[in-house]
């Protein structure tokens, strides 16, 4: 959160507004994913993590696309290396989503839901019901 926020502010101050805004959006989405993970959700945080990661990947792609004649390559490589720890955040968020999905509580809920649906479909008909 800190790296993306500070990096976004630095990009905006140096005239790379789209990259700065992308990092701010990435921060918000990744933090929102973490909040949803805390509430034991699986699908919403996965989507937020993927979209949030896309925004910081966009910034890294722009950094790598800066021509060597404008900024020397060693400076852009050092700058992009400072944003690579965010990749670890993405990996950890995805691991947390996987752990939530396969947790005993979530598996039990899915089994109960499946059993309820099956019982609802296999129930016997009442006197006033007919099969069409």
C-alpha cells in the first residue's frame, strides 16, 4: 500500500499522471481485496486482485517502455525494481483466496448447499403437484 501510494504520488509529480492514477487505483483495489478476504469471501477478492494487479502491471509496462534516449535504462530498471514487491502482494492475496476457498468452513457450506439443492430436487410431490 505504501509503495504504490508513494509511487503514484511521485509519478503524478513528475508528469506521468496515468501511471500515478493507475497505482492509486491498484492500491485501493488490492486493499479492498484484503478486506473481502477478511470476511471469508473468495470470488470478489480474486477479481479485485486481478484487476488491481493489472493496474500496477500497466505502470510497470509504461516504465519499461520509456526509451533509453529519454531516461537511461539503469534508472528505469531501478524504478521498476522498486515496484516489484507489489507482485508479492498479488501472490499472497491469491494464496489467501485459495486458502479461503478450500477452508473447512467454506467446503462444508458448499456441501450443505449442494445437499439442500439435491434434496429440493428429489423431494416427493404433494397431492396438488404434477410433473409436466
